[in-house]
C-alpha cells in the first residue's frame, strides 16, 4: 500500500468518541503524535527496540496485505537516521481502571 494513503498520527484526532474502538484509535493517535513531536519521549520509547536516534514518523491504522487479507495495525512508527530505518507496527489495548 502506498505511503500517501497512510494517516499521520494527530494530537487531537478527528475520529469520534462513541465506542471503545474509537476511543482506542484516539488514544493511539495522541500517543504517537506526542512521540513524534517530543524527541526525547520518542527516543526513550524506541531505543529499546533498537531504532536509530533520528526523525520519527508516526501513522495510525496503516493498511498491509497479509496473504489475501488486508490488516490494519493500530499504529506504525518509523525512525530514520542516515541510511538506517526502523519500522515498527503497533497494537494497542485500551484498559479501563477499576
């Protein structure tokens, strides 16, 4: 799937807040947007994954083909520095306190 179809993570997402799926999408988008905006936070989160200390790009619900099916991970993080790039697909779980 072409990158131009990917939706960048936004701090204030435009999706609704009706159900748990939309709440999860909004929370994921906000987290990823902060990771790409606050360099130190993004670095702390991606360093244990072996990602290069570079520019972070974050996207939500990026479509991928898996065999004959199309899957939509909750998010995607791409860290680049020079010729080295690390791409991570992300699944999130929204938990309610109790």
